[in-house]
C-alpha cells in the first residue's frame, strides 16, 4: 500500500515474512515550483591554459551535468541537489 503524504513525501507499507514493514521516501523538489521531475543536461567543453615550461597550450575536456526542472526549467547542479538531500536526511533523522 502506498500513501502519498505530499508531492515530496511518500509512505510505503508492505508485508515481508508476515510482518508489516514501512519506509518513508523524501524527494528533492524544485525550490521554485515544487516539482520533483528533472531531466539531465550535459555541457561539453574544452578548457585551454598555458604552462610556464612550454609555449604550447594544454587542454582539458570537461563534461558538466546540470539537472533541469521539467516544469519551470530552473537548473540545479549535482552538488546543490546533494546538499538539499543531506538537509532532508538531517531533518528526517531529527524528527525520529
């Protein structure tokens, strides 16, 4: 049995080996529109820089991951989402 508390919380109950088990699932939600659906966007780039021992340029290939809300199109970095999920965890643990 699944019981939605809100768009950002879900309680799921199930029976395992004759015992009722329960877990709570919290979702990262967009702080602009409260949506919890995102799509992954990749940015590819090359970064050039000089070094003091050569006249040649050195380069790095970079891939950035950005997560975009499917409703309002606001973007989030992976680190911003991780920080928010850490706060959700701290909030949930302090309530228990």
